[in-house]
């Protein structure tokens, strides 16, 4: 299983993977850790990530960036409208009120949803992870900003589905940072809580998180944020400063040219980084617009002055985080600063003044989120065993549910009266489940909404759930238990609805002593809740009169404890109330959400576009292969292949190569993959024989030497008077000699014939034939020359003398020493496997066939 963490930023993305030795941030194709979050649409394919960034300057109107600012937001969002003014591509309002991105792709104008484009970015990140892990990547953990709404979180999940990823958790970026910070700490206190403030100044937003650490656990105390305060705002301040300056000095309006805007923004971003380390910085851009070179100069003090409106907003999230956490500045023990824009000196100065202590930089400002996500994925995955560390996350919003009065209350005018309650207050732990009890006679509706939208700038309504249809069998109103879940992703949904009806049955009580219908009903409703209290479990949904009739039974208190007394009864048939539970269908409508069928269509479109990209990449590879073959072969024909091809053939082949090169840059510049394959095969049909002749010439000498060594070694072993070969029959040795003579004669004849031919002629002595001859000789001779000596006969009785009269004659027949050690035979048997280093390792390194037979060669 894969254990991967993704940090998709507004500008760059990072991928971290868990390995046995720890967490690694993997490299992309350009050996960089950060991959641009850009999708560039071309006439034939898409360019994503680093390739997209390289194409941005040449194709700005079709290069989609800052996707994080678009997903899950209605087109009318004021922040989105401000962002659209700086985007070089076209964004319009779709029929559902959400943005649609326009781009020229495959020669026609097409529209894409932000979720679809984010799915493309995730697909690219997935490929990077798979290349580094050499395994499929499915399970992952994705970092998201804490301010993401329910709809934005669902959009991220839909984008992951399009990329065929399965997020185990959507994790808040600041929480991931806190996890990466705390899990490696070995000196955390056991009782006293260590409070750490994490300030993440990213490319587009500022997030603050205050976390409390104890040994083995992390608890998030408060979240706060500013969605539109980041590094790009400082870039924009510089951009508008120089755009105004250049308009006055050079009479050019950069805002009217998309490419000039991109180049100036890129230069301002570099300028900002230079100012972080230097008091002054120059700006020079050649041919910015209308073939005019521009120059500028700015001091750090001037930069901070034009950025004053931005810097004044930094303190607000800090103050709110402390207020929500209920802490004073003195109670914050440490301040950790991360994020790409945290290196600006003015920001650091504000943080130092606010907290009264110097912020620390013990973490990698860019990689901490991806590392924390990979750690969380490892904790949730069974693949790795991770140090026991608990993460107690809190939800940054208040979630309420509302409903209309029961239909039977219409006579009192209560049917149209909207009622509601807050089920998940701000700071509620994640995940969590709450149970609500309704009394209804038929289908009803529940609305899930934000309790406070003042900070969200998002529609209040999240989703509507239809509970039903169902029918009551006995009473006019039935008891319906509804479970509302706040998932690990921070998404609120109605998980299930259950119809509870009581019926009397005659059953032996002793067989079901623990059946407590009312208690089980209550326990089940609260079994998974993390913060459920007595007053949160049930809410009576009737008017006051109906509530009075309910006798307080639905206020989280068990209706009756009488079944507990039935445990002591004997085996007597007695009437008993049993709760019949029936699951009620629940249908969901998410406002602004993408239906599952539509997500499936987007997944199929992603397949098609990925296939088109793959075909184009393969076509480029084949074209490059033809071009490389032309250059390589032409150089070799005039160099090392010169003597291996006749002059006439060389001239013709060189002319053909030149013609192919001209074709590549003219008519063949834009051909299909099959045409390039055919062209390469046509060239190789003429070039391969030349290469083969050269290869045979260079390999032939070493292969012949191996065969000669093999022949001489076996011949010497066969005629040797060495004692270890005395047990081999002379007829067998003669066979070995005959085989060596035959091989030597074959080699002599072939070599003489080959030496008489010119280098450009087809060779008659092939290296493969020589290898086969050596292997055949080795297969024939080795079993004979490595035959073990026969073991001496063992004595039949223990009383046999140690040196019997016949033993000397046996040893004399074997050519051994009469007074040799009894272990001598064993030693001789061990060394008989090789002819004293003279039976050669015939195969050698060049020979790769029959390794199993030649491996038992000379020891």
C-alpha cells in the first residue's frame, strides 16, 4: 500500500512519501521538490506541472494557475472577483452559478471546471509519487486550508476521485504542520501542556493555529485565518508600483498585455525574495513590451511602505487565535513560522512584536505540510507502524440543522415554522456523530447549514436531506432516529435514519437477558460520538403540546429501565416489548456539489486526455529516436564504421540520412507515431548490418581466446599425470582429447576463412557460433574430468584390524599413499571437482548460456 501526503498549494505542490527510514519529499522529473500547480492546454496535448510552467510564457491565456482560489467558490464571490482581475485566462459564470475556465485545447475552445483542472494536477502528483515508489498510489492524505468550506472540501474529494486517488483524510495544513513538529519531539511534558503557535504565511493566505502538546498527543486549541493575505499580495503591490512607474517613464501600459503582466509579476516575485536578504534590489526586464527594455530600483523601506495596508492585517488572525484558544500571549511558549512568504522581514518583525519572542524556524517552511500529511497517512494506514501519537483536531465552523414542523401541526400553523439547533459548535472535535430524534408520520426534510456566515462569505445552506419515504404501522407519528456525522474530512452529512417501532412479543426472557431495547437504542445513537452529551442526543421535533405528551422521553434519557429487572426472571413466557428497527432511505442534495454521475463523466474525460498526452509523448519519443539515429549513424559512418561498409554503400546511406534529417524539419515535423516508427525501421534495415559487422569484429577476439583457453585446459588435464585424474579411464580421457582436437580444427578452418575476407564482408565466423562451440566442449568434457573418485569399501565388522592386508593393494590400485590419513579420500573427493585450477571456467563473463552447467567449474 502507498503512504503518500500531498500538499497542493496555490503556486506549488509537494509530494511526501513514507519509507522505512522516515518521510521523504520526492523529486519531480526536473529533480525539484516543488512542482508548479499549473495546467497548460496546447493544440495537441496538456502540459502539467513543470512542463506547464515552461509553457506559460508562450501560452499565457491557456495556462491555468492558482486553481486553489477557484474550487468550490460561487462566481459571485467578491474575493474570487478580485482574483479574476489578475488571471491571464478567461473565467465565466456557468449555468450553476460557479466558475467555468475557458481554454484552447486540441484546436477548439473548451470549458473546464476548477475541480476538473485540480484533478489534472492531482494526476500529475500521483505520477510523480508512483515513479519514486515504483508502486501504484491510491491511498493518500491531502492538506487543505482550514478555511475551506464544506463545498470546497467536497470539490477536493471529487478532484481526487478524478485522479483515481482515495484520500484517507483531508487534513488542515496547520494541523499537518503541528503533527510534523510534535511527533518527533521526545521531550514533551506529560502533564503541563506545551502551547505552540504555528503561523503559516503562504502564497495566497495566512493561517494561524495554536496547538497544545503533551507526551504522545496533540490538541488543536484554535484556528484563525485571512484568506487573502499571502506572498502574492506583496507581489501585487510591487507589480502595481512598477506598472505605474513604467507607464510614466516608458509610456507602456503593462496591464494591456497578458505576457508582459506575467513577466513583470515573475520579476516582482524575484525582487521580493532579493529584498528579504538585501536592503536594496534592482529590476531589469528586456523587451518587456513594445520592444522596450525597462529598469527599476527599490529599497526595502519603500517596499514596506507600499505594503503597509497588507502588513496591518497580519495582527488580526493572531489576536483572534489567542481569543478563541482562551490564552494570553504569555501562555504561548513557542512560535513556529512556516510558509513561502514567511521570509519577509516585515512579517517577522510584526510576529516578534506581537508574541514578545523571536519566532523560530526549526521546520522546513515549504515541506512541513506534505510531511505532516504523509505522517497522518502512515498513522491511518496499516502499512507502517508509527509511534503512538494522537491528533485531536477541532472544526473551525459552527454547523446547524433545521427542519419544518410536523405535517399534523398544520392546524396550529407550525408546519411552516422553521426550527433548528446547532449540532456541531465551533471547536467541535473531528470526527464526531450526533443523533437527533424526530416524530414524523411520513417523509420529511433536514437542512444542514452554517450557523454563522459572517466570516465565510459563502451561502449559508450546505445541503438538504430527504428522510423517507416510510410508513407508520401503529401510531400516527413514529419515532425516527437520525445520525449526523462530521467526518475526518470535515464534511457534514446525514449518515443514516432509523424508524423505531415498539411491538409486544411472547419470548422466553432467559434466552435474551441483555436485550434492553431503549438502552440499546440510545447507546447505538451515541456509540461513535466524541462529544455527545445528554442534551445533544435527542431533540423533540414536535410543538409544545406534543412535547408534553412525550413526557420527556426524548431528552437523551432512557425511556424505561424496566427491562433490566427481567434478567432475574425464570424461564417463564412473558410479554415483552421489542423495538423493531427499520432503515429509512436518505437522499442528499448538496448545493453546488457535483453529482456522482457527473464525476464519473469527468473521470472518463480525464482518461481520454491522459491517453492523448501519452500518445503525444510517445510520438515525440519516436521522433527524437529518428533524429538521434540520424546524427549518431552519420558520425559513426565517417569514424569507426568507415572500414565496415563499402564506399558506394556509405555514400548512399549518408545521403539517405541527410534526406531524413531534412524531412524531419519540413514535411515530417508533425507526423504520427507510426510514421516515425516506419522511418526508423527503414533506416535500421540498412544500418543494422553495418553495426553487426563492427560488433562481430570487436567481440570475436575475446571469444576466440576463451575457446582456445578451454581447449588447452581440457587437453592438459587429459594428458596430465596428476593423481587426482588417475581414477578416470584412459578411454574417457581419449574422448576428451578427440573432442579438443575436433574443436581446434573447426576453429582453425573458420578463422582462416574469416581472415581472408575484408571487414565490410559478411562474417563467416560469428561470436555466437564460437560461444556455442565452447559451451558444447564444456558440456562434453566437464562431466568426465570432474568425475569423483570412488569411495573406499567400509569395514564390515568393528573388530576388523585398522590396517588389513588388502587395504594397501586397494590404495595402490587407486594411486594413493598406503599410509595416508583416512580423511584423504574425502579431501581428494572435494578437490576432484576441479582439475587443480586447470579445468577452465569456460563460460567466462561474455558467455551467458548454460550457466547452471558451467557454474560447477573450477573451484
